C-alpha cells in the first residue's frame, strides 16, 4: 500500500516548540508567513522585524534573519532596514494590535504615509495577550478584559480603531487588506493576501491585517474562540481588500500626488 503525505512541516518553520497557548492563531499566522517566503524562494533575502507582544519570539520559529524592535517601533526599524540594505531584500514586520495600534500608532501611520516598501503583518486579537489580557485599541464595545471588567465603555475609552480603514485614507499605500484566521477556508484566503503583499512590496507600502484568536485572554476554548471571532469581530472588522494597485479609492485619487506648489 502506498502512503501519500497529505500535510507536512513547512520547511521555513524551525523545529523549536512554539510557546503560544493552545488554539492561539499566532502559530497559524507564522506558518502562512513561512509558506509564502518559502514559495517565493526568498528566504536568503528576507528580514523580519518582531514586535513586543506574544510574538516577541517570532525569530525562533520562522527561519529567516530577524531583528527585534522596541515596543511599537517595528515599522521604524523596518524603515531603517529598507533604506540601508540592497533594494532586492524583502522586509516584513509582524505586530500585534497593542504593539501596532496603541504604543506604535505613530510609527505605522507615518511609515504608511511615506510609502515605505515594506510588508506589515498586523495580528489583531482585540486584546493585549502577552501582558494578561488588557484592553487594546481594537477591543470591541462591551468586551470584557482585565482592564474593562464591566465591558469596554466606548463613552469613556472610545470605539475600536479600524486600522485598515484608517490607513486607507492615505495616498501612498499600494496594498491594504484584512483577512481572518477563523477557519481553514479563511486561512487559505488570508495566505493569498500575504502573498499579494509580498509580491507588491517592492512597489510600496503593503499591509495585511489578520483577525486572530487569543483563547487565554478571551477566557474561551480554542474552538469557542474561532466562533467568537466570527460572531463578534467580523461585524466590526470586515474582511476585504481595501487598496490594490490601479484601484485607488476616490478619496485618494482626488488628491493628485504630483501636484506641487508652483511659484
Ligand atoms: C514601553 C513598553 N510599554 C508597555 C509594555 C508592556 N507590553 C508588552 S506587550 C504589550 C501589548 C501586547 O499586546 P499585542 O501587541 O496586542 O500582542 P499580543 O500579545 O496580543 O499578541 C504591552 C502593553 C512594554 N513591554 N514596553
Ligand atoms: S496570551 Fe493570547 S495571544 Fe498570547 S499566546 Fe496566549 S492565546 Fe496567543
């Protein structure tokens, strides 16, 4: 009887045991990134920037060169790499929602606005996982966290920030998309978004948000977390491609990037 291998280890994932909690989709996101880099054959030309957050040890798992950035500063560190290394390098930053949308909000907005030739992977699990489940900028209204035990009160703390929509107001980005890791089908779609971003990276700023689970911070089982994501996160964070080359939204096309002061 012949045996067919249906599913194997991604060559670019190391043999280190991941420290992520059971059911955490950071591991899935890592696998997708590793698969895309492997399929593009760019392992020796890729440099990752890891965040402060649960993915702080991403460099232990994805077998490419990495640097570690200070909290929220991954887009600035990645900018430094882009501007000093040969242009054929592929540079990506991997950030959580606390890292990117809280302490690092200025860095991501300005890197996007400058049109840095980078891929930013934004893992949105609506909570600070690493530090014990505090409220994040992406925490949903009414969602209980350790710092919003009665549920997020938007009158006091504001509404969840939709980062893709916010970056989509800028002229420079060439690719902005949001996917979800809540099912096998969605994960396949999310991988396509990552591939598109890496493929377009040398044309400009590329950004992929991945809706992700934090079973520990949410206080749910891995399976319930996937259902919770679909039920609660998707209405606030619709999965779609916001920006593609050649399909600039009206609000950016109205401003012509070549328009300059004439006198
Ligand atoms: C300057 C600084 N401020 C605060 C912290 C504490 N801190 C570490 S990780 C983190 C947030 C992590 O949440 P997120 O980025 O959403 O990633 P997750 O752990 O959920 O993947 C915070 C506030 C820190 N390490 N350094
Ligand atoms: S705390 Fe949350 S984000 Fe961090 S590893 Fe555990 S499940 Fe994943």
